[in-house]
C-alpha cells in the first residue's frame, strides 16, 4: 500500500513516460522540478499525481503520475501537459 510521498528521491521512467517526455518536450530538469516542488499532489488509489506550473511553458500545468514500485522506488508511469483537476 502506498503512503503519501513526501519526497521522491529515487524514480525510474516507464517506457511510456519516456516517450511522453520526448513528445511533449519535457526535460529531466522540469520533471525533477515537478516531483521536488509540486503545486499539488493528488492521490488516486495507489497512484499519485504531482502537478506544477513551469515558468516559460505555454502548456502548463505539467503533471507526473507516479506509483511506488517498492519502498522508496517510484515509477513515473506517464507525464501530462495542460493538466486540470476534474470537478
């Protein structure tokens, strides 16, 4: 069972998320910024969504969906742009 992540120190990219980063021109520095200093963190079952507006990007907000693989190791399963919370 996942616990609310306070800081994601160790993560790996799924092949899908690596493809999305390339397609959406998201740098590893921007991803690290989203994970280290999110504007919001949302729990969705075992998954967590980290979202952040990145200065200089017109496709804000960037979101990374992560799941804990084992204690302390997180997998980024996808990366989104223009992220909005549905009400």
